[in-house]
């Protein structure tokens, strides 16, 4: 299965009103990472990790590539009632799960810490608590594929020491390989070309390698979240 086929399978799965979360996980696990599939979307930024939109799932989910430079991490965050699947495409990420804070001023309590290597798949939802994803390598980047059901647009970031939460808006560095400009619109516009939603052809999933290795749109929120 290549990335185009995974996207096509997801659209079939989400064609029904009721979605089997286990079926979604099996589909994510069945795809074996191939850089030729996703290199076009893998846009890095030297100062922060990036979100790169791959598919909107007809409004039922969104699928994105996150690119992590060495030693980069997300904030501790929730998922605003969304299901979250993460598949490692390159490198490794450490997921730290936390208990929900019980009151203001309370330090967050770690539940567990798990290392996911290439092709590993994790699942997270608000019923499981909060989490943070981190590339702990000081020399190597990492790339991960994230699926959010329903589409991930907002979340809350949490201070580890106090449990204080801050509302955040999810933004994208690129959409379908096109750099996003948030200066003209809070929804973001593509630089230099019209952005058209990908439908059923999935032609973008078998692109030629991009010559650009720099990317990432400054986040509109005060902290970066996954």
C-alpha cells in the first residue's frame, strides 16, 4: 500500500456514518513508510516543527505530515474530543501522556512514556488524558503522519507546572505541498497559486521530490501544539 492507496482507503472507511476506530488503526499500520510517497509534503523549519496538510477527508477528518527538527517538541495538549492517530514515517518520537489536571495550580502528572520508531502507530483521545510528542534526537529530524477525527482545528495547551490551559488554533505550514500565507487571511492562502482541494485523483501523493527542504509557517498561537 502506498500513500495514495492509504488516502483512498480512508475515504472509503469514512464513507459510512459510523467509523470503526480499530479499522482506521489497521489501515494506518498497513501502510509502510516510503519517502517517495511523502517527500513532497515534508517541509521543515529550523525554529519549530511544522504541520503540512495532506488531505481534508471531505470534512470528516484531516490528514497531515508533521516535520520535527532535532530536539523539537509539541506543547502538552488535548484533542478537543477528536481521535488522534500518529504514524512515524521517519526517525522516532517519544509520546508522554499526562493525567488531566484536577485543579488550578496543580502540576501535571505523567501517566506513561512510549518511544515510537519508524512505522509505529499511536492512538490518543481526551479519554486517555493529555500528551506531548517529542523528537529527542539532538542530530536527526523526524516525520510523522497524523490523522484527526473529526478535523483538528483547535485545542488547549497546558502548562506542565501549573496545569493552566491556553486555547490554540491549529494552523498549517503548507497545504498539499503549497506554502500557506496567514498575513492576508486567518484561514491562510497559498503563495503564488490557487489552492484546490484534492478529491479522488490523489495525484499529489506521487509527486517528484521537492527541491525545498525549508518550510514552516509561524504559528498564530503563543505555543506550538500537535
